[in-house]
C-alpha cells in the first residue's frame, strides 16, 4: 500500500484482512490515495498529488510503529509539512540520513520527525539499517527518479520473503545485484 502510494499506480493486494489495515488505510486516504476494501483484498490507487498528514504511532489498533519508516517514505513526497510522531519506541529514526541522501527534507527531534515534502526523490546509494527501514528504502527507491542501490538487504530478506520477485511481478523495476566484496553482501537496485 505504501509503495503504490509513493510511486503511484494501482495494485490489487490479495489475502489481507482489510479491517486490520484500517488505521493505515485512513492515513493513506487522508493523503489522497484511493483505497477500495474488498472481502479479502484491497485495491490501492494513486494518480494525483499526496497531501500532508500528521501520523502518531500507537499500539494496535492505532497506527503501527512497524509501518513508521514506510509511511515516512510516502510523507517525503507529500505536499506541505507532515509531522510523524513515534509513540511507542525510542530511536526509530535511524533511516532518516538515508532518505536525506535521496533529497528528502526531514528534521528529527527526539520522537518527532518533521517532514517537508519534496516534488521528487532522487536515486542514491543507501543502506538498510534494519528490516522496516529497509522496506522504506525500497519504497523510496521505487518512487525515486534514477537508480537507488540498497545495501544491507539481509535485513529486508529476513522479514520480506521474495520481495524483489513479488515487486517485479507487478511491474516494479527492481532486481537483486550481487556485489563481490569482503562481506559478500548483495544489493537491491
């Protein structure tokens, strides 16, 4: 849902319980994303600009802290200034410098991130510092102009099985590239 919201387009996401996504859906709809709930699927569509919103993470049924980096990727592209408040954990903004490499305008003060939306992100080499931040880097990369190279993808792979294949199967320009080095790490590009 976040990837379509950031990059634009339309996607039917199957095998979900739409009710469990209510707080995410509400924020995306507030941003101008169309979300159609079906029995066990959601159709997500974005063709116009994104509007700024404020988001505060909270325990279920509130906005999930595990979606905080991914919604930040979307907010980077929203018109205006959004405020993202982490209401559950400390030190959840380690990914911010990676977004800044892509042209995002984010300031962090403790548990609050102020995000001034930009017209576009620019592809850049970035690092996935953890699972959720890695997913956010993928989302930002899909929305960015140019090539984004993500290293540290072992974080992403431990939580998102065959993510590259799944995204490529719905039209994303994404692939895994093995880069020989002393650590034998690979990158998503």
